[in-house]
């Protein structure tokens, strides 16, 4: 078994405000192997973006890590000082944000921003900077002629690709992506994802891909983690999640997608809404909306149970299986 | 987006009036700036409402020894005519406060209507109103005053008129910008699509969503008006026999109070003006923070790290 | 077959709403720049009948929202006509006429968070609509009617007293539909009503839309970028690209056998199969901004089948069977197939 690249153990993140303590991420554990593509899926408010920020050590007050560890290549990132973190950032792991327009500086050309990044995290000569900048743009399918362009001059899809190029400047081992395709239309999305998968296969980096749209990630990911109300609801290999979803929430999600091809069937969806994390329900957090709810679900907090090679947080599986550690 | 959403989730932007005032009260008490500012203003209101309880001498009666220094019976000394300075200050609070509030309210109202109408209707209306606003902005105040004082009898009313006419334009620009940013909000398009008339949309749909901006404008204007009113009266506009802090300054100046050693008479009204201004300003700062959670100072809470 | 290609309607069936060469341009650039004209919508022909859900599918920048806003009279068309129940919209000038139209055609917006005025309770829009458009409902009956409307969209009547911030995205969107229904419209223009909702909530709203057509007799123009949901609710589908209508017809026909290369591209981008669509290399998948365009098909740069004619003549929607397609290649192919005698393969024209 190869050493995992990233190991997250019981990570909890909370927003400590004057009026409420909101636990956005509750005891989440997972590992990422080198070169693996992990999809983290969930709807709004489930904590997936917060989880990503927590792993990347990008939380700012009032959000903070209140428990657990994040071990990246053997080092505990939560306890690292800012200098060490800066050294690791971008060289060992990088992050692609949801909206390129939020992350790119509108006043600087692409070239200038690449240069800033290269200089901030490494020492390269002027020619090396030029060369690398052109290289990464070509990698993502943008003509290097656009190095001199400003973000607003590029289309949405191109901006997103530029973000990915920027994340690959130092060829890190782990690239984290927070909904990079949600602002794009379907064709551009498909095009971008294909490119991302190509790059992953040729350069060998691992990806953590956060999204609310399971279909985007289903064709490319090795593993999928479904989050609900700050907790992992189900985690398994991609095929298992899609062919044999175990958690009632995952099953509900599957039945909520209308299909373009195939037979027409009644869409059901999941009634109700995700809980207010400041006051989550007692027992299983999904119980108000669960079609298979049992009496014990209202009082007992389910653990993460192992079923085959999957993990499920659901009391339906409590009796037969052992707890995941 | 979810990151800041969760933090702001406890602070919604629209509440019932009573719930809102209760929340406001709690928020004021928790914010130090707001508490101090609110206390100052409350003090002013109290003094304005019950001057007789605080001052023990009639303010205008020249009964006492002239130019006396501070003593236990005359806390701030007396004027050149033998009037009690402290009583004058106390009794002058009422009119000063009223003028400030009235001018700020009317000016804010005018600037809001003009600003939002310009933003919403756009086109020719916008251009016309913007020109009008600009004209009022660049009119030099002093020459205008001199002109107006030739026609208006010196009185509190003319003071209010002059102040309002010269102050409304400042905020109109800002309110117009705010109006522009709100223009294409879906709920306004929805109002149009259901057939509402433009003036209805402006007054009923847009303006109420701008209440926090309006209150902030009002407070900011009030800070300015306290000093502006006093300055104008100091220069001679306004009726020097009406008792206000500005007229006190005028009278002190006319009597060369500073030079003749009666500094308190000249300084006390100035200090009072500054204090009232500070009161409004402090509440304004805090109001921003109350209304917009993102501006609050983040107090980190020291928590023990849990193992799991 | 009717003149507009709808084989299952008789000529006597007056459509509810119909547009002729609907066009909307926006001027760009300031005083000193060369006059730039953004062509948001060009020569768009649309028909909607009673009791039908028509999906208008396209990506951002395709012009679909602009079409909706023109139909809702948010802004006027640059050219072209809109006929509602046979009446030309431009001719409706008086307040009475305008109000009449607004009581017939209502709109639902995409963003549940900005579509409701945050300072009022959610009953506000419904009550205003009743006041403006339902003279049959007396003042004292308005409350009850508002409750009825809320219930018809699956909301509890008690929610009338809530403020928008107290409701979830899905609930707010239902309020949007309730507001629209309060006027008893014949047509609802729904501009991406589920795009900003969580996946698990969408099903409920989509099912509600189907019910509105079946039980309340309301037609819906469902604007979306999502083919799958269009298939789920719509009777007919219109596909838009860069301001033009490229394909139109019954849902299963279009989605089962798309003739326009853009429709084919869209389908392959969302299909569940593991095969990737055939596409031009370097295609980042985005529609162009149409500024001062020339003649010719606007899809030609991304089209794997483009021929010379495509850059010279703008294709117009042409009937092929029960549908219409704006594509020279597709039309030529159809003509060749329908000829009694097998002909030689298509040559460049």
C-alpha cells in the first residue's frame, strides 16, 4: 500500500461568531493517494468548500479548525507555521477557486500574475519564467499569445483554464479545485474536464474536486465522498456510488437527476431542506428528510460504518457491519 | 460563497420592526462605540427636553456679575452681560438639536428622492437631475448666504432653509449610485412586470431596501450640520437672540470674549458642538458595523483544541 | 401540416403567443469608439399554444433571457412583432391595455435570492398582483385567495407571513410561481427557474410546473441551459445559439434525433455514455459574442460539417418533418433522403 499523499483525520471546522457556533465540518476523515482523483460532492451548505479551505489552511476568522489533523506527506499542516506553509504552497499543493474573476487580479495581465506566483514561491530566471508561463498555457489549451491579455479579455472558459495553468506552475503533487466548472456552460464544462483529466494522467498529480454536480465528476473520479450537513454521508469508489448507492441521501440524489437519454421516469428528489448547522437535528442529521427513517434515527448519532469497500453514515447499516476508524 | 454565508447566516437583513429594535438595542449595548455615542445623544435629548432640571438660572437674564469665572453657582462663568453661561448652554441644546435633526431629515429625504429617481428612471430624467445636483453642489455657500441674507430675515427658519438647500446635494450622488446598483435586482423587474408604476416602485420597492443607507446618510449629515449651523450663526446668519450654541459663539465673538479673558464663554459652546457631532459620528460608525456583519472586529475566541 | 410546421395543430388553433422576426440589438461603445452593435437576438420566430410547456434551450449569451424579457415587455424589440392572442403588442399603449397584458403573461426569475424584496413579507407580491389584476377578488377576500394560491404551489398558507430570509431557495422559488399564478395568467415566462436550486429540490419545482400545465391550464416558456430538465417537462424544445433559433420541434423528436450540429454537441456534452463528442480541437466550448456579425451561420467555426455555403448565407429555420432546422447541411441531407430516387452524395454548393 503506497503512502497516502494526504491524510485528513477527524477534521472539524467551525465558525465562531458572537451569536452562534456553527460547525460547518464535523469529524471528516479521508485519504488521498498519489495520482488519485477524489470527488467531494454535496449541495449548498454541506460544508464541502469549508472542508477544502480547512485542508488548504486558507480559513480566516471567524472560521477556524477546531479539531483533527491534516497530514500532507507526513507533515501536520495545521501545526505548521506560516513560513513553512508558504514554502509548501503552490510547490506541493495548489488550489483553483470557484470563480476565476474572484481569484485573478483584473488589473494585471496573465503573464504578470504568473510571474508574481513564480517569484513568490521559487527562484527562476527571467527566461525561465517566460518559458514556464508559455508552457503551462499550452498545457491547458490556451495559445501563449494570450499571456499579455487581461482577465476581462478572456472568455469564462479560458479564464478558468488560466487558473488551472496557474495552479500547475510548479507541477504540484496535489491540486484542489473548488467548483471550477460551475460558472461554465455544459459544452465548456465537458471540454475543461476532459483537459483536466488528460493533464492528470500525463503529469500524475492528485486532484480533490469539490462540486455540487455529481455528473461532472462521475466520469473522471476514482473515489467520491458525499457530504451532508458537515459530515460524510457516504464514501466509496465512483462506480459503487453510482451503481449501488447505500445512503438514502445518495439514493435521493441519484433519483433527482433527469436523464436526457434513457426512459422517462418520475423525478422524486428529496423533500425539505438541509438543516441549519447552528442547530442541527438530534440523532442523524438527515432524519427529517429520510424516506427510510427509523425510530432510533431520531436519537442515535450514526457513526461511519464499513460496508464492503464503502463507508456509510447510516443506522440502516449499523447492525451488520463494523465501525470505520 | 458558502464560507461567508455561514458566518452571516445569523444576521438577516430584514426583520419585523419590534424584533429589529430589540436586536438594535442589544447590538448597541455590545458595541462600545455605539454605546458611548448613544449615551451622548441620549444626554443631549434629555437636556433638550428638561433644561429646567439641570440649569438653575434663567439663561437670558442679565442678573449676575459680568464676566465672572467658573464657580459653584456659575459652573461656566457668566457672559459680558452677566448671563449664566452654563444655563445658556443647557437651554440652547433644544433648538440646536431640533435644527440639526430637521435639516438632516429633510436634506436626506430630498437627496434620496432625487438620487433614486435619477437612478431608476435613467435617461433624460437622470441627466437633468444630475445637472441640478451638480449645480447645487458647486454653488459657493458663502456668496449664496450673503445673497440670501439680504432677502431672508434672520431667523431659525431661514437658517433651516439655507442649511437644507446647501446640504442635500452631497448625499444625492451617493444615493444615486446605490440606486443604480439596485436597479436591475430581479424583484424590481418583477414589480415592473406586474405593472407597477415607476413612482410606486421608487417609493415602495426601492427606498425601504435602502433604510440602512438612509440612516447612515442621516447620521453623517447630522455630524456635519451641527458644525455647519454653528458656523453660519457665528458668521452672523441667524437670529442672535435665539438661543443656540452657534449664537452663543457669535455673541462671544462680538464681545471679544477670548481676548477679554472670558475663554469659557467662547469655548464651551464649541466643545458642546464637538460633543454632539461626536455622538452622531460614533453611532454612525457602529451602525455600519451593526448593519454589515463583515465590518465587525473579529474577536477570536480562545478555544481548546479537541482531540476528535 | 400547418404553415409553422406543427403537424398536430389545425390552422384554426390561434397560438397564445407568436413572434415574427423578433430582434434585439444593444449598442456598445462610447462616443469615440466605432459603433458596435451587439446582436442579442436576431429574427427569432416562436409560437406557444395553450396548455403547453415550451423549452427554450441555450447557453449563456444565446439570447434566451433577452427573448423572455421582450415577451415580458421589460424592453422593446429592436425589430419584429409579438402577437399575443392575435393582438400586436406594440399597439397596447394605454394603461388599461398594459395592465391587461400583464395579467395574462407573468414572469418567474432565476435567482430566488434576489427575486423577492427582502423588506416585505412573501405575501407582498401576491397581494399586489391581486390588487392590480384581480378586480374579482374584493379586499377582504384577498387573504384567502393568497392562501389558495400558496397552497396550489405546495406552500403552507401560514408561510404567507414569513420574510424571504426565513425561507429556503426552493420555497422562495415557489413563492415566485405563486406570485405569477395570482394574476391567473395564461402564460408564465420562467427564466431558468431551477438553475440556482439544489439538485434535490429541482424535481419538486419541475413537477409543480407540469401540474400547472395539466391542472391550471397555464402555458409555460421554460428557459434553461439544461437539456435533461427540458426533456422532463417540455412538450416542445427550441434550441438557440448566438441569437438565432437553430432547431425546434417536439421534445422526443429533437432530443432523440437531433439534426442541428449544435444540438448534437449539446446532447453529447450531457449524455451519460462514456464517449466524448466529436469536436474541433481547440474548441473551448463557448458561444461567441455576436458583435457586428457578418452573413452566414454563427456556428460554423465550431461545426464539424461546415461547408462553403455556411459562411455565405445565414441559414433560416426550415421544416424537416415535424421540426424546423436552421442548417444548410441538415436540410440538404433531408432533401436528398426524401427524394424518390437515390441521388449522388451531397456536394458542396
